C-alpha cells in the first residue's frame, strides 16, 4: 500500500482545497472545485485522521460522495498495543457492572478499578481533546473526555464527602 504520510497531488482545479477537521467546509470547497474542473473528471479528497479516514469523491456532474473508514495504523505494533489497551480496559471495567446486577462493590474498589481506565488507558481522549480545543474545534475526543471526566469526578466527590448514592465510575 501507499504510505499515507506522502502528499496526494490534486489537479489544478483543487487549488485552495485542503482537508480540514470540518468535513462540511471542505466539502463546499470540493464542490466549487468540481464546477471549475474539466468535464468527465473526478476529484478525490482524502483526510487521514486519528480515528477515521474521510474520502470525498466528486463526479463530473458535481455530485459528491462522502465515505468514512477506520484508520489503520501504519505500524502493526500500534494495533497490537491498542488491542492490549482495550483488553485491559474491559478487564478493569467489567467488575464495575456488578452493582447494576445487585452485587455490592466497595466504593474504594470502584475508584481503584476506574482510575487507570480513566487516566492511563483513556489518556488518548484527553490528548485528542486538547489538540482539538487548541485548534478551536470540537470533536468526539472532547465529548468523551468531558463526559467521562464529569462522571469520574462527580463520583470521586461523592466518595470523598461520604455521600454514597450510586457512583458512576
């Protein structure tokens, strides 16, 4: 396969178009580029991201198609490490489901199980959210980091104040 880090050369009609984190803005630029292109030519835009690769194909009639595919790491060891992280997260998170089945789990045990999942295994969401916010955009990393942090710190506050309604670790 082609090394995804090498640039893709677009036709002259693509001048001014560049892949952005905002697919809709890029799609508008792509449509304008199609209108100015030669008849019977296709234009393909590719944005390789950390989670998904977006592919936009514009036909000679100006119709566009947007597709998403999971991004495959260039280094196979990254995929193996990601699998191990997911397995560790599942193993640490599974006992946290027991209180939903009526099995008591000490609050401090819930904290000990949830903390590595939140901050070690989930660190990539914080990094992605930080990068997105520094760029002035919001993405799924921001939503995941915000939602899981709200649940974690609310549960921690309940635990430290000795108020023990259901915890949300």
